[in-house]
C-alpha cells in the first residue's frame, strides 16, 4: 500500500515559500503530508473536527447577526437587554471555540481513514498533528495510527526534524525528502500496530 511514492506531479511544480516565515513553512509541510495521504495512500479525509469548529463559529456569528438585526428594527434604548444577552453569549461561544481549538483540535490538521476495497477488513484511521514554534526550526509531526481490527490500540510515531531538512536555500520544498520520512514513520506505525495484536 505504501511501497511506492509517485512524486512526478510535485517535481514538475516546485513549491517555493518565504523560508523565514514559520507559518508558511508549517502549512507547506502540512499540505504536502495531506497530499501524500490522500493521493498516494488513498486515505479519505474526515472533516468532522473542522465541521465542529465551524458550527461553534456559526453559532457565535448568529448571535452577532441577531443583535444587529434586532437593533436595526428596535434602536438602542429598546434593544439594550437583547444586546447585552447577545454580547455575553458571543463571548462565551468564542471562549468555547478557543478552548476547542487549543485542547481538542490541538494542532490536528488531518484525520483520515483508509477503507478496504474488498470490504473484509475494517477501515484504518490516521490522525496527524503538527507543531512549529514561532522562532524554532524544529518541526514536530505526530502520527497516530489506528488499525481497524482493534480499536483499543493505536500506534503513535513522531517525526522531529529541522525544517532545513525539507527546504533548500531558496525556500523550495524538497518533497521527496519529506515524503521519505513520512513513509518511514507511517510504515513503522503500521508494523507496531500489527505487533500489538
């Protein structure tokens, strides 16, 4: 399944970024990782974590919109209590959103599952989290692999390397180097999950 890596499409279009911007470095590596899991390993991305975040943000926006519309039809002295309730509710929802992003989502940028085409084996799942501190060059990627046969066990592998290993002096992503490291930790996680059984 993960024996071959086809990178011809990436090689023809090199990805160049500002190598001094940590967010650009992290996002480029995250996007390359997603591309590898979706296109090469044929994982299907699960958007449930992102959808929950969007729902929380939508609720906050609805409180704001309701306050705006209500104040339009009932100018300030009449809308005072509604504005207070909506403002307080908005900040409570934004607090919940911040908590969700910090502690539940917590840097997770990909959740996917690999469905067995024969239908014999259950789906395998992967969760991938990345971290890159603002003035640090060490890129941390944590891959949590769940074998579908035993949901109670999972294998966790960590990739911890300098971003300098994956970008050249001009800020161009060395896709093959990054994918080779990804492939190693993915294969190691799969073999560890099999040993646990």
